């Protein structure tokens, strides 16, 4: 907004040694902030918002962490992560439509079938080779991960359809298997080789593609709260149009064209008379998105700060004055100055004035999603490997601080550090004996190891 840039910084990661109650979590949070010299006076002047995943321990009305934080710091605004709300809206829609529940259960069954058995996975690879297809990994669907992960799972089943059919067909006729196993494969084969399954798969792929794109967009670092809600409402309008016009999406249209000959990906299909509630699912998604994304007071207050929301010239000068008064009072800034500088911005298209710049900076500081924290969790999972599983919370936090806040590894210039290390009398890794060097730590010693030093530096530079 207004050209103001805000950086996200990883501060610390603390172990909840006091427990996971609201009081324990709040105490741990405040202790961590104070340990980094963010005292009460500083927090009262600068702490303006908190973004959470919506867990009850965080957002509980009576004694949640957010409630306690707002009690001690009244200007704090609580934000429910938009990416989490999107995921919850999709899951609510799935619960509302029974046919999609059956689809979710079947995809989960497929994932378990291959994830827990290397033999099954290997047989699928052989089947894929026989139909000249490359496999995509089938992952869990509608789990704790966000919508983009579920889209990848559905996309994998769509891509692997011919290979799955081939394997189920071959194994259902494999006499070396028990009758129970053959019956299981035959049941899987009959389930996927129906027009109903392919139609539901295609429809789910179309819907999840749109929601996956939206989820990834909401995770952008520069995504503002008004921009996030505008993106959601735009997607709602698109899905509502698909529902009202009963128009097929891209994948459903492809599937329908192929199923005119009762085939899909060259696999013969059988008719299934069961009703497909496509419009019901689309409407459920739309209704739940509308219910999860109302225009709350923070969004309404920040909307005038997005120049794309400004009306035509005749109404522009009056637009947003009330919202500027509210946000100036919230941030304890001079109200009159804020309104005047905002009007000047609308008239000249240039954001000037310290008060307006502080408001714009604060507006960009409100994080509409917790994606940055999720990236931190991913970095933690990459850091704590089986070989480093005993890292303490303090050591892990230090490594994450460097990883998330430090410059990229490509910018490291190791020559001076390696030279200093060698001149202190240390041996290089290719030295005959480990330990301190018997030679004096001088330039002659460095020159003796000059060739090895240069080789070491080249290797380190390109790691």
C-alpha cells in the first residue's frame, strides 16, 4: 500500500515448557518478547496485531491468548489466517455434501494402499510402464495441509488413472493372489471405471484448481487484508457463475468429451446411475466461503488505503474519511493530520506526510495469513534431520534465525575466513594428521597449504 514496504523477521522459537494452556502460552509469549528487550512500553507503542490459525486455545472468547493480549494491549487487532479459513470453508463444504465424503474416503484409501506398501507402489510403476505413463505420487487429501496439497492429490489420481486401472485389472486376475486380495482389487477396479467416479474426479479437480490458486495467492508475502478479501470475493463470484450456469470446468469438459464413447484415458467405463451433486457441492463451497470471509471491521477500515478501491472523481474526495478517523484513533495518531494527508494523496496520487506513511506502514504490518510461520515450520523440519534429531530448542531457534533472516548462501565470501582459520595453525581436511599444526602460524605455513586451501575454497564456494 502506498509504496510502503514491511519486512517479516523470524525472532525466536520457544519450547512450551509450562504447558499448552492459554495462560502458559501467553506467559511463554510475553517472556520471549521481553527476553529480546521488547519491554512493556515498546509493546504498548508498537504492537498492533496478531495472526493465528484459529485454534480455540488462541482465539477463545473468554480466556484465549488473543483475548489476554487485547486486554493488556487494547490496540491489538486479531486476524484469523485467510489460508486456514479457506481450508476450513472447503472442509465444511465437503461435510455438507455426502457424495464428496465418499470421494474423500476413496482417495484416502488409495493413498494408504500405496504409502504403506512398497510392493503395491512397485506394481503400480510396472502398470504405468505398460501403458507408457509416468507416475505422480498420490498424497493425502483434505488433511491438515492447505488446499493446494489436496489439489495435487486429485491431480495425481487424474494423471495416474490409466495406470491404476491397469494394475487393478491385472491383480484382480492374478491367480497367485488370495481370493480376498483379488476381490479387493476387483472392487477398486469397478469403483474407478465408472462414469460417476470420473465425473466427480473431474469436478473436484476443477474446483480445487481454483481454490489452490487462491490459496497460493493468499500466501504471498505482500498480500494485504483488503486485497485478500477481494481475491476471495472474486473467486466466489466465479464459482457462483459456474454453479448458476451449470457450466463445466476445464477438466470436466475434457472428461465429458472422452466419455461420449464410454472411455476415459483409453479405459472402458461403465454407466453409474447414481446422481452426481455437482451444483450442490459448488453452492456449498460458495456459501461456506461467504460465511468464512465477511468484511470485518479491520478490512473495512483498510480498504480506502488500496487506491484501486477509490471511486470516480466526483466522489473520491469524500471517500474514506471516516475510515481514516478510525484507524488514526486506533494507532493514536493525529486524526486531522491523517485525514488531510489522505485527501492530498487522493488528489495528487502521491502518498506524502509522516502520519499517512505511518498508517500505510501499519496497514502493511497486519498479516492476513500465517504463511510466514508455516515457512518457518518447514525450515525447522528441514533442519531437524535424523542425524540432527537431538538439537535443543535454543540451538534450533539460532539456526532458523540464520536460515530465515540471513543472506542467501551464494552471497558468502569464505576466502578470508578460511585463510584466517589456516593461519591459526589448523590443518585442512586433506592433511596427513588431524589436530594443530606443528608449524608456526605464519605466511609460510599458509603458502605450504596454498594448493589445498584454494581447492577447499572452490569447493566451499559452490556448495
